[in-house]
C-alpha cells in the first residue's frame, strides 16, 4: 500500500457509519431511488458492513480514511416536539406508531449515513485565517434531515477538535431562505489538494427579492443561492475564486436532488453530465477563469446525453462516484457496482479511463447496494476534508481507520445491528435501547467522549 509522503497535504474521506435503524421509508421527495424502494425490508447489518468495506478499500489504496458516528434513532425528542407525548420513551414510540406512523418513520431515519450532507468544507489553503472551515448543513427541505444538524455539530467538533486548525460553524438559520444541503452541492477544484482552489457552489433557487429563475416543476430545489453565499462568507473565501452556478431544473425533476448526483470534481477535474447546469457554457467559463487565476487549467470531462441518458445516470448514480487522487498522483473513479452492471455506463467509464487527456486512470467498483436502494451512492457516504501536514494531529486519532479499528467496528456491527428491519419494526421500543447501547460503546471505540444527549441522562430500560 502506497501512502502520501509525510508533510504532504492530503484529502481525507470521513464516512458516516450506517445507523442501526437503516430502513426504507421513502421520505425524500425527489430522490427516486428512495421512493422506489419505500416499504421494503432493509438489512442494517449488511448496510453498515458494506459501508465499512468501502472505507477499508479506499484506505488500502493509500488514502486517509476516517469514520463519523451515526445519529441516535428513534429521535424521541423530535416526537415530543411534534406533540406525541407519553410518560416515557416506550409509550411515545408506541403512540407514534398508532397515531402518526409517518412521524415515527421520520424519527427513525438513518439518512445521516450520507456524510456528504453533513457539512460544507473549505480547506485551510482557501480560507483567510488559514483554518479548515466546516459549516454544518441545516437540511431544512426535509423534516427527517432537518433534525440532524445539532448532533452533527457535536460530532464534528469532537472529531475535528483542535480549534486552532478547525472552525466548525453551526448550521445556517433554519429557514427556507437559507436552505443548505452541505457538500452535496459544493465542489472544489485545485491543482493539488494543498494549493489554493476554486470553490463551486451549486444552487437550485434564489432567496426572496433576488429576481426569478426557471424552477423545477415536480420536485423541490433544495439549495438556495443565499445559503451558498453565506457559507462563502463564513469560510472567509476569496470572492474572485468562488463560482456560483444554477443546477438545471430539468435535472432536478429527473431526480437530481443534489448536484453530486450529476457532477463530481477532484483536483483540476470536473466530471459532469452535459445537463448538469442551467448555463453550461457560462459555468465552465467562470470556473475555468477562476482556475486560471490560481495557476492551473480546468479539465472538464463531460458525459453527453447520447452516451448516458440523464434518467439512466440517476438510476445508476454514475456521478455519485468518488473521484480520488491516489498517492502516485493519478486518479481513480470509485463507482457503485450498479454502474458496472449497466453496459452504457460501463462503456462511458471505460472511455473516460482510456482518455489520455484526463488523469483518471482506473475505475473501481464498490458494492453499496443497501445505500443505493435508499438513495445514496459511494460519494454520498463521505465528507471530504483536506488536511495539511499538521492537521491530522488535531483530529480525534481513534476515528482514523486502521486494521485494528476495522476489526473493532466489524465486531461492533455484528453485536449490535439487526440483520433485517421492516417498517413495522420501527414501533419496537427495544430498537431505541439497542441503538443507545451501540452508540454508547461506539463513542468509546472512537474516543469521542459523551457526544449524545442520552449519555448525560439515565438510559431508559425496558
């Protein structure tokens, strides 16, 4: 296994572990794979192991790989806040199952597994104060995701614990004007990870009073321009190297709920479908100019509608692949096995790899089928964080994947995760106790301390 030379900035992938309540509730409007599989029996243990194996595979390729903890589910405080009351947690869950099953499904969502939605990240090379900045996403467009940001902030501050190196910002105000979906609508281009980069923020709609845009007709445009601008300010970015682009509303209606379903960037490469942006030519021009100012050339790699129809790209999540730089400087495209099994997409990937005009030299396929069926591919599962030579010292050390940690986490998953979880199982009050027991042990394994509210209170035992 090659590794990045000491003293070289590197991009780490921090994947969230799939939670013990992994289930198919179909809660996300506009996420076609999620709604298509709503109501099916899920396999939480298999889902968590698939995610862990994907992490370990990237680590074996010489990449820095970290782990983020899941959220506590069911979220009983959410049920209380929505008027589902009772003398104890078990009675609240039972009442929600009888009277408000949709709310119970919301409270049991394991969507925090998609760490790309956890936050937007700008590396120290781009920020005025020389720190890595992370702004937690408020995810206000969907109720099941809007309840994540408080715990996400606690987890990120426990992982990126050195305030001299990292600035973890709370989520933007939880209003439609500042709707923010995190890194799923953000891409960074740079010659190398450690050099200054151009940051691309992709939005779907404007805030009030900012004019009008052509909007999607079927599904919501989740990210606002105002939220993207606010994050650029919080991160102290140079405005001349920030580009804002509107996501194609027709793509949103085709199921491209986030930009990372239709475009992915790494280093100087932007891999995108030709229908990704409303103003395709203008976006590439502006991004190219920002890259030129920083001393490198943008390398656009475009997949046409003729090569891979938009509908097929969404169904197989071609662009939700991870595009990573390997220790030898070449790039690999880590795609779901669903892409390998689709002839048109496999052919497009082969063409990309064979093209000497870009640095993508190999394709790797990862089985994350459980995540795919819930609406997220390999890139959804990870949060990218560029770390300078000394930044690793400011990261909670036990969250960085190693042979020993892989073995610990495999054992932890086998002990605590159910093999199957059907929609009716969400009403089982033992599920909350199982989750709390598992997460209490996990915080010890990862060395995070007491980051969950239940760890400060007595745990209800049934």
